[in-house]
């Protein structure tokens, strides 16, 4: 792959013509603005990151997590851009920080409500007897999009799909190809034709619905992202490694801090882990003001900032070390696995799994997701498939027009639309809608 081509700022759904640069706002900053003002992004405020229905403003939601990822991603992109300019005197690329920041801002935009088990709840429904009946007429690759549902695939769909009932303009939000390619951490369809024997990070999960494959083909061809020899998956855009790293840094460190705030982890455990990261030689980070901070929660906040700074520098250096292999498609490991603090990040992940993600309220909301999301999908999809029933006609009136499709819309597309509707719900809207449809709670009752 070639950097000049990888950074070509064509826009999805627009003519392949490059406008003269705007001295006030570059194309990738426009992408950031389009994402942050979108309805799908705004709904992330009502979606659980780890701790459900937070009573405190300091607890992270999907929205605050995405904003933090965007901040870290911007720094990573700037560090890497400076490194590339130093390595290649002829390097003309610019605005890498804006590209990665926009991709990071959108990275959770397709995730369903009710925690990290939301994806599994949707997959489990379509694998159940009821769900299998609804998708029985679909082809194997179409079925796989639902039985192996993935928020990353749905996110790409949200960013690139235009409902004909809302607009005649194609291309969804009309984002640039580099931002969309940097968003796609797993450039592969759900069902892959040839199983690879290696554990490749770019093939870890599905990243593109069958519905959207042609869209990604267009992006990949224009940016010069080649297909792998298996012909049904692509190499990553190099900046997707930075999008992934920003997410890994933020959920690792911020979940650790939240664990302390919820008193699930003690001060010594959290501070020692963060200090170990700060002490990494490749992180170029000094802890010089900790003694001036009195309150322990503020000490943790200080160490969190320092740890993130250290990880950003470690990841940027790892990217530059492996940059040629990344361009050649030979690098298939997350950058956070290649840094000096990799073992500490693994410790943090293990602590989070045992102490934070097993917290009672976290488990309760995720368990509820296995009832709420299948219940909603069953009700809405049954109404779409068996639309002549009197009950179905009532339910259909509750679904926004853009998610219903037309009489000539095929079954696969109808199921994609309904699944995107349910996946796009906030936690409270999903629970309230489920309760209303089940008669558990009714308006003004």
C-alpha cells in the first residue's frame, strides 16, 4: 500500500473530484463534525459502556468513551505523522490525527444497547428456533450477518447507508474513504469462504455486512487496499491499527479508573498498575507532581493521564517500528501487544474481567439484554414478515418509516433494517419499549 493513495480524501456518495483545500477546515475535520452531530452518535449517551444506568455523571457511557478515544486517536495520528515525515522526507501526508480521531469517534456507533453482551443476545436470538424460522429463506452468508452479529459491521452500515425514505443522496453521512477505512478494524464479511489457520487480528471478527460489501470494495479499490489471497477479505488500512489501539488504551485505563470510583478496586492495585505503565522507558513519561495531590481519587486521575500519555508514545513508536510490515500487509497483531507495557495491559484486562465486569449490576443488565433484545427483534420482525396479521399492523405503526422498507424490499434487507433499529436504541428506550410491548408497563397506567 502507498501512503499518498491511502489518504485520498474522496467522499462516499460524491463525485471523485478533489476540492481545493479549505484553509479553515480540512475534509477529515468535516467528517468528525458530521459524526458528532449525527443522531446515531448522540444516542451513545444512553448506551452502557460498563456500568449501566449510571447515577453519577463521572461514569462512562459509550459516548464519553468514544470522545476519549477520539482524543487519544488524534494524538496517535499526530505522533505517527511526525514520525513518517522524519522517516520519509518526501512524505506529503497530513491530517493523520484528524483521520484517526474521526474513526475513533465513530468506532462504537453500531453497538447495541445493554452492555457488551448485546451483540451476543442478538446473535443468540437469530440462532434460536424462533429466529432461525424468520431467516430460514436467506442464503448462508446472509444468515451469518445475524447469527454472528457484530457491532463493528453494524457501525459501518450506520455510517454508509442512506434510507431512501429520508434522502435521495447516497453514502450515508458522506464520510471520506480514509476515515471509513480507518474505522473498519476487521475488513472481512461475516461468512468467510476459506478459513485461515493463523490468528489474524484483522480477521478476528466480522467487520462488513453482506449488504455493504460493495461499498467497501469501492473504498478499498480507490485507496489501493488489496484483497488477501483468499479473495473474500482485505488487508487493514494502516490507520485502523491506531483506531484499535486508541480503543484498547481507553477502555483499559478508563475502566480501571471507574473500577476504583465504584470501590471495586483498591487504591494500591490501581496506582501500581498505572505507575508501572508510566515507568516504561519507551513511554517518555515522568511522574513529577503526584506528591502535590492530596485526594486519592485525584491522584488516580493524575496517574490515568500520565499512563495514557505513556501508552500513546509507546504505540506510536511501535507503529513506526512495524510501519513497513503494516504497509505490506504482513503485520497481524494489535499494536498494544507489541509495546513495552503489553504485559501490564494484560494484567489490567485480567483485573477488569475478574473485578469489574463481574460486578452484580453489570451482570444484571447484560442478563436482561438476553431477554429485552430478542423480545424486541421477535416482535418487530414477526410484524414485518407476517404483516397481514392484525397484531402485526399495530406493531408496524410503532416502527419509524425508514426502518420498514418498501413492498419490493427483499427479506434480507428488511431484517437488516429492523436489526439496525433495535441495535440503535438506547438502554432506556429498549427497556421501555420491551415493557410496553409485553404489557408490563403501559403509558399513563
